[in-house]
């Protein structure tokens, strides 16, 4: 293979690489935008007093409420 053949091969692959990276970048940006819009709508609804359905993950991560731990002797204590 001479130098001219290698250059043309690199040029054809470069277009595919640019296309693949563009799809990846714009897809990621769209996903982030969609997620942020969803979070903003949920927070606005919470501020206005609307009931927001919590997922299981949200229920687990909720702050506050009752809690229960064990001390070094194995006795329960909590809130």
C-alpha cells in the first residue's frame, strides 16, 4: 500500500467516526435535557402542593421519618 491508499482509507473512516461521535454527543445532550426538564416539572409541582408519586428508590432515600438501630449490646434504639 502506498501513502495515497492509506490517506483515502483514513478519510472514509473519519466520516464514520465523526457521525458516530456526533450521534453519541447529541444523544447524551438530549437525554440530559429531557431529565432536567422532568425534574424541574416535578419540583414545580411539589412547590405548588401537588401530590407527587414517589418511586421505591425515592422512598428509600427519603429524609426524615422513624429509624431503628442496634447498640453494641444488641439492644434496639431509634427515633
